C-alpha cells in the first residue's frame, strides 16, 4: 500500500469519527428545543404560571445557556492548541452526556437550569477541538471541503435528533425520553472515538500537513502572542462580526422553530418537531456548496459565498414577516428551508475554514474559539429576547429584526471581500 493511500484511509477514519462525534453533540443540544412545548406545559401544570410566562422562563434558560457557551468558547476553546484537539473533543462529549442525564432528574427550573448550563459549558470545547484535529490531519488547501463535510455533522445530527424525537413524541413518550435518547447516542459514539480517534498524523509516521501561508503566525516565532496577532488582523474582526450576526439568526431558528410551528402555525407537537428538520437539512446542502465553492474560488472567494448566502437569507426572512397565524401548507416550510439554505453554509465558514486560515496549525483552535465565542455572545439574544419580542410584537417582529441583522451581514461580507483581495492581490 502506498503512503498516500494509507494516509487517505486514516484521514477518512478521522472524518467519520469526528462527524459522528459532533452529530451526537447535537442530540444533546436539540433535545431542549424539541421538548420546549412539553416543558412549557409541565411548568404550567406544576407551578401554575401562564403559558407566556413559561415561555419567557424557558427562553431565559436558553439565553443563559448560550451565554455560558460563549464564555466557554473564550475559556476552553483555545485549550486544544495546548493539550491537543482530541482531548478537547472527547472531554466536551463526555460532559454533554453526563449533563443530559442530569437534566432528566429534575422537574423544575433549578435542575433544568443547572443541567442545561453545565451541558452548554462543556460542549463549548468540542468544535474547537474538532478544528484542531483537522489542522493536524489536512492541508489548508482542503480546509473548506473538509470542514464543510464536518459541518454537516451538526446539521445532520440536528435533523436526525428532531426526526427521531418527533417519532417518540408521536408514540406518546414524554420529554424525558428525548434526553435519554440523546445520552445513549452520545455514549455510544464517545466510546468509538475513545478507541479509534488519533489527534495528530505525525504520530503514525506521516509528514506535517501544510498550513495557510497567510495565517497570522506565518512570520511569528514559537513564543508569539496569540491574542495580539489576532487583534491586529482586520479580517479577524470582520469574521467575528459575521459570526455575531449569523449566530443570532441560527440560534433563533434552532431554538424556536418547533415552538413557532406548534404555537403560531398550529402544527401538532410531533409534526412541528419533524418539520423543523427542514432547516438543518437544507442547511446541509448549503454547507457542501459553500465548502467546495470556497476552495475552488480561493480565499477571497469565501466572502462572495458569504454575501450571496446572506442576501438569500434576508429575502427569506422578509417573506416570513408576512405570514399569518395558522398559515400552513408549503410556504412556511419553503421559507424556513430557504433561510437554512442561505445561512448555514456561510455560517459554517466562520469558526471552521476561516478560523484555520487565520490561525493556522498553531492557533486554529484559539481562532475558532474566539470567533465562535463572539458569535454566541450574540446568540444570547436568541433565547429570552426572542421570547419577549414574540410575545409583545409577534413573530413578524422577530423576523423583521432578524432580516435587519442578516442584511448587515451581507454588507460586512462585502468589506471582507475587499480586505481579502488586498491581502492576496
């Protein structure tokens, strides 16, 4: 067997393990979104609070969870650059399984809150760990395609989780069964990664992969200051802003789509859970298109894909503003899918291929953690704030705000294109 073929086989194993591992992260994340209507009903029964009050309380848990996740990105994301991406990836998945089980032990807001915050905090190290492993196995010339493929993991994982959990709901299972399913899937995949995932290819006798020659550490000695170099990069700040905006939109759809379909459009609980899978499923197509196109168009071409996607997203959100309560049929589903198609490909670039382009092999995990962390600071608004806006201004008000944010992202992508053309030109 030739050396290149042996490397390709090992790289394929790494991709499969990382893909399955990060998909299982999303089983331990989508469970709360799918269970939200049932949890709201339980809080109404057990505490006597109104339906709107229950929604706002649960939205507060979501917001706190996103804030903790963002803090974790800043505190834990860069650990992969120091102790290895494999340990970050496995540590996050282990914690997600444990806190998912803990969530089922409670029946009120205190346990729900503690378990969810713990879950989001430990999960914050997972993606940066995955990105670090990629930098140790693949050349920068394939970052867009490889990270694009791996970005499908959270979209496919999210879609599968919603589909399977929707089936459980339709068969009469309660909300705890959704969390048990997530924990079982996570534990099985964790065991496979513990046994077979290798964090660096040089340990198996292969050469070091190529890093992007334009990364911020290209002329920096080994002892260079990570943060100083990132903060001096204009592209880094633009990517952070794009991460902030796109995460707000993404987290809103991830969290509230089942509730929107159920409470506003009148879908049953199981149907809402399954129908919400259209968002990540069409997002998966977007990720593949964006990944391949970015590698073929070059570094400056990623910003073209970003701009195109955000224009499409803005258009879909503008049409969603006009939908009325009880509007079923194909149109709401088409529009939700259109937003996923426009948004999730560009989103997948930011803390993935672009983080590796900026940070290289030395600082890829740190760049990913910082970019994702800034994004999830914005994602905090997707919980409590969206709940309050939906209560006071309706879902049309929510989509109007998201359309404005998405439009700002399109403008930022134009600025990024100019910045990249100067850098490569």
